[in-house]
């Protein structure tokens, strides 16, 4: 296989573009590389199969300006204008690596032994890959909700398909009985009675039954056809979701046709097998109608019980517009990209969400057309999943947490996401969580956090006045991280408690904390317990910062510094206790 990097230095002539070098093999495929020097401040490129030409091109999924992104496979009609973008100074050496699934570019010379980043799964789980995200409520009475639930969850699809089959099985057995057994047991003749009122009653009953059936079928079939069109535009990189949606739509079509089969069978049974008893006519009609609705009752109970607290998380990873996105699509739209993105996050009404996804006048235009009749979108890639914050596993949060969070409203975050789940999300996707509301204690204890998380912790505490305490104990921070944290919290006026027990703090850091505490008037409790490298000099510095007869800049508002489990001598402990008027605690007090 040979691949060309097309578009460098503004050159899009395929034959003149450089070939990538095969560097070796990793996993299941080969790794290709190319190094070049930038001529433009913003270099744009795609990767094209040398043998197939433009009919097999690769373009970025999500943000093409990142150093790592997934590569989507396109053709002559898909991927046009969606390029990787490298914004650096001219004359910079860039190396591009490609393994037919991912693209990495670095600001360095080509490395023949370069290893592509390992991914935990086939699905993307970074915030940068999401263009738009939303969450559909699970409503057993809503066609869109049922179909998306079936597309997201194979268990739901199999169970609902089996339930839809039950009335067909009953009607098939009844039809077999009416055709084979009934003639042997009774006189099969057309209902023959002179009372016109009986025929009139039977006709009215049928009319009352069939009228709402027709209306519901019309409404449901229109939505199913829309969803089929939706599935047909899904890019082959997300083909499994397209197949699932189509299967779910076919199942819904069978459900729509079900009442009509029941009506035809009931008419035959009522007219030919009633033995000239009018009551039998009425009972036969109502019995078949009950059977036709039996699966709906089962499905309603199944969804309500199993998916009571669930939502269907839908993330649009990439949209390939067939028109100019900015100058044509959004120029004619009644909304904006930012407004649609925010509305999709905050609204929980399924029908409105569907309009925001498909409409060209007020949404993303996935099924829309411009005023001149041109289709807005060629294709799009997506990811669908079931999200239930009450039952979701830690593994699911680690793998898909960012995608789920992109469509989660602040209300759901505040009331449905547990503190343990917030801590896990913060560890793996801090950039997703920092702008969410945090209340009470920000508990990230024992999460294995490092220096890189400190800026995010400070951002949360400085921008959430209801975040009154921090428990960051049992993390491998070290001196630099803790000193950085205290520096960034210097002007915080709302934090009351901070727990940094067992965070690998040494004397040097304890002295820096003491200096920071002199300028702090809001903190009430500080835990530095089980930091064994804090010795006498560090403890003494803390005591002097709280000294009752100390300098003018001593801290008079801090109630206690907890230092159990530190390496402070007994003599120094007594001195620190005296200087701080008992506010430095070396032994836990029990009452």
C-alpha cells in the first residue's frame, strides 16, 4: 500500500504530492510517515490512497488541528474540504504518522520507530471528537425514543422485536384455526341477520377502531421514514449504528402494520364465525384489537422498568456538508452553530431535539435542503449509547465519559451524577468537568491525580462559590503541585477546608504553605496528615504562621492544621502546639 499526503504548501495535484514511507507494523497494520517543512503558516492536508486516488481519501474526525485524531475514510463525494490543519511558524519541520485509522503529527524529525498512541477501544472517547451532543429521554410511547433505544442497546432491540412478534404469532395461529379447524367444528357462513341496526353497530365499532389506527399509523410511518433517511446518511465509519437504526425502523414498520392485519382477521372471524349471534361479532372485534395492542403494553412495561432512569446519548462526531457550511448553510439558517449546540445540550424534549438535528432552517440540517432544493448534508458520523448515571460502570465512564458529558445538562450533573463518578470523570476528562457546577466538598481523594490536574482543581474552586471544601488526599502530587495549588488559591475567599493528607509533601512545601497561610483569611481547616517527610522545620514554620504572639501577618482565622502521622519530633510538637495556641494538632482528639 502507498499513501500520499495531499495539500502541503497549497499543492493539491495528486501526482505531484509526496508519498509516505512505510515505517513498520504495529498491531494489525502498517504505520506510514512523512516529514516536511512548512511553507505556509497554516498547512492543510489529507491522505490519499495512491492506487485508488480521490475515491479513497482520509480526512479528520472532529478537530483536525489536534496532534492526534481519528481518520475517516471518504471518497469523491465525502470528505471534500475537511482537512488536517497545522498552525505553526513557517520553516517548521513537521512529521505526520498514519496507520489507516489514526493520524498523529509532531514538531520533530521523522522517527522510524514511532509508536502510534494506544486506544482503549474502537470508539472515540475524547471531547475533541464531538461536534454536537444531546440526550434523548427514554419514552416507551415515543417512536423516535424507542427506535434510538433499540439502536443503542442490542438487548432492548432483541427484546422489543420478540414482543412485537407475539401478536403476529397469536394471529397466525388463529388464522390457521379459522382456516383448518373451525370448518370442522361449526357452520362457517356469513353473518345473516335482518336487523340493520346490528350491521350499523358493527360498522360504527370498526370505524371507531380503524380511524385512530390510521391516524397513528400515518404519523408513525412519517417518523420512521425520516429515521430511515437519517440512517442512510450515516458515514460508513459508524456503519454499525446505521444498520441498527434500519433494523429498528423495519421492526417499527411491522408494528405499524400489525393493527391492520388484526382488523382484517377480526372482520373474517366476526362475519363468518359468529354463528349469527351479534354479541359474538362484537366480542371477536374487540378480542383481536386487544391482541394487537398486547405487545405495546409489554414493551411499555419493559422499557419503564429496565430503562426508567436512562437516556439515549447521541454524539455527532463529524458532519460532511454538501454545501458551503458557513457561506451557504448557516447564512440561510435562522439559528447559529453555537445556539444549536447549546440547545441540544439543555433541551430534553425528543421532538424538539429531532428538529434541531434534521432541520435546515433551525438545526444542523442532517435531513434538510436549501431553498434551491440542494441537500445540505452528504453524511455524518455518530455514536449512540445508553446512559444511566445510577447504574453506569466505572469502565464505561473511563471509555466514553467525555461523550456522555457533552450531552449532559448541568441539572443532571448536579442531581444524578454521584461524587465518585464526578471524581472519576475529573481524573480522565478534567477539561469536561471544570465548567460544571460543583457544590460542598470537591472530593477527588485517592484518584491518582498528578501535577497536571492542579490547574483544573484551582479553576473549580475559584469559580464555584458553593465549593466550600477540597479533599485531595491520597494523591501523588508532591511539593511542586501542592505549592502551585496554594498559589492559585491565594485570592480564594470561599474555601473553608482543604485536605492534602498523604500527598508526598516535604519540608520545603510545608514552609511554602505556611507563607501562603499568612495571607489567607477564609480557610478554617487544613489537613497535612501522613506526609512523613514533613519534619521539625516545616512544622515550626506552620506554627509561626499561626503564632498567637507572632508578627502582624499571622493567620488568626484558621482553626486547625491537622498533622497526624508526620515526622515531627515530640519536642517540636510541644513547641508548635504552644506557639499556635493548640491550633496545630498532632494527635486526633476523641470525645
